[in-house]
């Protein structure tokens, strides 16, 4: 595929294929549709750079031999080796061959230098999925893409599937190149128009699936638990009702007639107003299993989100704790979910905040398949107007060992994320936010991967042949950007403090007296939520050892999570040696200074970056600095007035 004038090439510019495009390649083995995709990629590269690719030719004098053995078609693994002047890529399935080709592209000239001993590569997680919160019809409140910060939908426009799906195919190509193999194409909050995608509008979904299929992407659909009522005319959606189960079986059969490789359903139930099994006195296992039974004959999976909590809380009630909800609801159901039902758990217990502990539900349900859900779209981390590379956050969560032994990334059956892509020219609005999408895919393939090495990959692909000054500059901007964002926003794990509704910019008490359960409980004496077992909500006790003991006491709780687990005085001394109030002042000043330095570094790269990309990032930096200063001034002013404790350094607090 050649570069397009309509959208950015992201991490697959033509120059990234120079190493394979200048050489002689031979593609051999059994026939497979994805082998055709691989051949097309090689043919495009060779046409551009002067190389040659043949099918079923002799390997003599070939620089690259790609062989599809046809052993296990679904196998995503591949073996790469080099010897005798030839690089050999072997796979038993078409997906493996495709992923192997992109591995060779990542290696560049290194793929054709020296010898490489045989090494087999396989994804650690079978499901590596993006959930798009895209609406077919523009929603009056949430717009075309709920929590979308990169323009409109890639899939939908004017109430239907886009007529030209070439960009959807290009999107599938980008995703395959970083290891993603599944996409849910509509919002988990299923509105009336979107509900019909399951039935009379399944043809629209089939068209999108056809555009993604050449790159090994299976299409999934978000569905409403209550669908049998508005779509089937039934008086109930009770998951144990035989007519309801028959309706789901019939609807699902028709989906697979239209999309034989359909992946399955995504369901948000009994959550934030969405219908669910509680209405019928049934459990979430009952609800998930009804849909799982309909999907099972076709090899489909239901992803059942664990985001279930009371969103009508009384802020004065300190015994009700939103953080407890997923664990309390779902751990009693361990072992009751069908084999093709996957419980999709947010990586933290609240809602994708800049700092949360890892959800105690991960690791607490050994008899249930779990997928860990991340948020690539930056709802609470700057909305793609701020630089905030989330690779270190996700790596920290995936390496967390809930039982003290096994990492969360190894306990999961899949990794899922809310996509940050839209129809913006740069896909993600902020060009540097592309690094988040790429990093998610690579960590989904290998949760133990070093995020810094992944960032190096993204940089080298996005800017082929870039001098060290550009790579060093991007590291200087991105490496610490999550920590910088945390510094000038909500401190020490307390979370939120955002403008209600759209969640952009500071409002310390924006949700403090609301029904959403997102409180910081700041008063004249202190701040934080007591989640200890001794005196608080008991959330800390949901963890296994050693974490339960660690989080229980302010004396042992990590500083960065202190206010998530404890209500402490402003004079409480952190492990760093600072008081809580001085930490708040210092970090908010530091965060702005670090954002200013990142802007300065980016300005100094103007001669190394394509002008439109540089200008877009420079413009976003101006907004980031404006907003960072607003955060600094509002947070520091609020806590100065609340605590009455002055800044030890005498700086101006507005």
C-alpha cells in the first residue's frame, strides 16, 4: 500500500519497507488469503524500491524466503532465522506469516545482516482487541465517537457504513503491524440505531469486516442485553427464558451467515443505565452464558464487561465504595461463566484514572476467563491534546503480580483497549498519541515487553532513518510524559477532579457531591478516601497478600496511591520526606515546568519532522501548557484555601 495524501502513514510509511523492497523475496507454500496480503505488501515494496518477489519460485539466491506450511491455519506464530545469506520466515497459518513479515519490516536492514538462529515468536495473548465507542448515528450528547478525540468515526458516516472503506483497510493494516487481531466496531453504550446492526443492518457490519479481513482482523459487535425486546418483539429479555435464548440463537446464526469469521459480542449490562440481567433477578453469569450459548456453535466469544457499580450514590455515605463494586459483584460467580464467555475487567478499580491500583478482580477469579481492559483514548489523560504516553502505566499494570507471583498480563486471556483512532488525518488527533496505539498492540502481543524498546520501534518505523537527535528528542518528550501529566493533575492517586461530563480540564469539586462515587473527601483537615479494612470501606482487603497488608496502612502504602487508600492530614509526611500539601504544591509547579521543557524540545526538532506533523504537535503543546497552568493554579489555590498551609517556597499561588 502506498502513502496516501488523505491520511498519515503513521508507523508504516513507504520508507519503512526499503529493506525488503530492495531485495529478492520468494513466497512459497499452501494457498491462504492472508498469504495474498503478504504478497501484495512485498510486491508494493519491490515496485517502489526495485526488488523482486515471486510465488512458488526457487529459493536459490533469494534474500528472503517466506513459507506457509499449512499445519495449523489459526496459528499466529512464526519462526525467523537467517543463514547462508538467506533470511527465512516460516509459519503454519496466514496470520503468522503476516505478523512475521511485519517483524522483518521492524528489523529493517538487521533482518539481512549476519546470521540469526531460529527463533519462534507467538503472541502471549490470543485476543488483542480494540473496542471502538463509535456511534452510527451522531448522538446528541456524545457525538459520533463517545470519548473520541480524533475526529469522526472510521467506520460510520451519515447513519451508515462509509461507502469507501479503503481507509478501514489501511487501519487494519496498521493494527496488524503491531499485533492487534480483533476490533469491535460500535459503542458499548448501544443506542437505538446501533442496536439494529445485529439484525437488519448486519450488511453494514459485513462490509466493514470485509475491509479488515485481509489483515487478519476479526470483527466484533457491541450488542444490547435487551435486544430481544426492541428487535425481536419479545416481552422479556430474561436470559433463562427459552424464547429469549432461541431469539439469540437465531439472530446469531444470521450474523454468521453474513460474516462467517465473526468474532463475537461485547456487552455492557447493568451499568450506567444499560439494561442487564438484574432486572430479572438473574446473575451476570446467567446473562453472559445466554449469549455464549448462541455463539458457541460458531466459535464466537462474548466479552462481558465487569464495569458494574452503583452510579446513584449518596456522597455523604462513606461506606459505599465504587472501587469495591466489580470484585463484590463478580467473585461469587467464579466458575459459573461459559468457556466462551470472557469477563472484561478494567485494569484499575475505578475508571482509567492517571493513577490507580491494579484491580483486585484480576487474579481473584481463577475459574473464569478474564480480559484486561485499557483505555488508549485519553479520556482522563489529556484527551489527545496533551502528550501522555501510557506505555509505562500499562506495563506497570501488566507486570503487577496479584498473588505476589504471577503477573497480571499472564493471568489474562486477552488484552482489550478502547481505541483512540478516528478519521483525523493523523488517526489519533495528536500525532504523538499514535505511540499509545502502537504500544498497546505490542504489549498485547507480549505484556512483558519493555515499553521503552517498543517506543524505539515506533520511532524507527514512523521516522525511518531518523538521526539520533530526533530519537533522543522523542524519548525526552514521551518517556516522562505520563509522570508529568500526573504531576499537574490529580495528586497521589486521588483521581478525577475534572470538569463533569466531558472530563477535560480541572474542577476539584466537579464530581464531589454527585452520585457517581468519585470522591476525594477533602476538608480543612485532610484529603483522601479511607479504603482500609480497619476503619474504611474494606477495599484494601480485597487484595491478596502481600498487597492487602501493604495498602492497609498509611505507613506502608506507596506514596503514589496514598490518597486512593487513605484519608490523611495535609501535614502527613510521605516516604519522600515531604508533607502531602507540599507535595501537591511542588508537583503542580514541576509539572508545568516539565511541559514547558517538552514544548522547547519539540520546537528544536522542527528541521527533522515533516512540517504538517510538527505544526500539529506544536499547536497541541500550546493547549497543553494553557491547560497545565490552569490545573496548577486551580489545584494549588484550592488546597491553599482549604488547608491554610502556605507554600514553603513562597511561590505565587493564584
